[in-house]
C-alpha cells in the first residue's frame, strides 16, 4: 500500500515539476534540483499520509490530487514566507511583499505563513461544521468558493500591485474552485480530501490554460527578457510528462463520474 501512495505521489510531483520546468526554463534555465524537489516533497507527503492512515479509502484520483495540493501548499509556503534569494531577475517579488517591497522580517513572514495555513485549515473546518441538511456537493462548492475567494484576493494583491487589478483573473479562482469542489464531492464525502482535491483542480485548470496562451511569459519575470533562449525549444520535452499525467487525471475523473468506482 505504501508503494501505491509513493507511486501516486510521484505522478502528482511529476506533473507539478514538469509545469514548473516548462514555464521557467527560458528565464531561469532548467534547475535539476528544483525538479526533483517537487518529486521529493510529494513522496514525503505520501509517506506521511500513509503513516497517518489518511486517504486509504479514497479514490485514487482524489488521493493523487490531495498529494498534488500538499506539494503546492508546501512549495508556496517555502517560496513566499521562508526562502530568501536574490530576486533582481523578478519584476514581481516571489517572496511576499507589502506595498511592492519584499518583506525581510522573518517574524512578519512567519505570521503571514501562519495566516496562510490558518485560512486553509479554517475552510476545512467550515466544511466540517456546515449543517447536514446541506448536500455534500453544495458543501464542496461553498468550500471551493471561499478558498478561491481568498486566493483571488491574495493573487490580486500580489500581482495586481504591479500589473493592475483584473476582474476576470480575480473571479476565476473562486469559480474554478467551486466547480472543483462540486466535482470532488461527487467522488468523496470527506471535507479534507474535497478541499485538497479542489485546490489541485483549480491549480491544474489555471496552469493548463497558460500552455494555450501564445507567447505566454510568467508575469514574475522582467517582460521581454529571455536569458536562456535555448530552453525555449528544449522545454517542449516537459510537455510529454505533463500531458500524460494530465490525461491520466482526466481519464480517472471521467471513469469515476461515469461508473462511480
């Protein structure tokens, strides 16, 4: 059973690592340790879930998406609140900022990290205390809308300080997260895994859309600059694992929804 957890975690990690390498390689080059970092985080998360006896009765898709979200949450906490690096190459600071200036204080970053994690925990608690008269799908949508709204607010502040406020971008997260909550609630009635699953769904939908945006360049980089142009073509190799894992997610979702297995 542990091997299955690790396998599912590896799939989730490969998907995340492939996306990160594809979008960033022309601007930061391909960094092997960062690629394997995503895999390592998910494998550790898989082992912890197994030890804690969590998810053993959940559908494989839900468990995989949950591991994806745990990797996403861990990486975001690391980049936003813990890691310190020279960010001269960035137009938008990756580290949390206040008024456009990256926060240097470890204490302030720690406080915001706890707030970030507290919001996720709080939404889970909302899912737990919602009346039983509310259907599980509606609970999923409520949880999704709330967490998506917070994500829209956070993203709107972080990026909007430099790019301006975009209404479409702001409402995208709560809508996608609510849809994800509805779909995840069709697969499980566990609020924890509904929340983790919908977070993964929302992220995957947003990230996949960017592949179809011609000339897309991550907003965090100085626009128009490509320090590693050789990777513009080389990075296409990462589309293979990304597409295969995405196809696997979609296939499993369709199978579960159609046949309720």
